[in-house]
C-alpha cells in the first residue's frame, strides 16, 4: 500500500501500524508526534493504529538543545 509521510511517498506492507512504521523509518526513539490525516494520534495508540492506503502522515521529532 502507498502512504505519504512528511510529503514523501512511502510504500508499506498492508496492516502496518504506526509503531512498525517508526521502526521502518528508524524513528523509534525520543519524543515523536504523529498526525494521520489531520488528526494527532496519541503515543499510546501507535501499536493499534493500522495505516490505510493513501493515508497522509506528518511525523515530528522533538530535538533538545541549548
């Protein structure tokens, strides 16, 4: 299936959840916010949120600094 992540096309296996996507993209660590089709998904729901064909995601990773 095809989705869009931060404006870039991404091809995934069917039944991929948000947690699996983060592992594929190597973004599993740190503070991450994910918006799927305009709705923010709480981290507690990453494993049970199954992505669908043509979903549009925005992933933001917080980076500390000083």
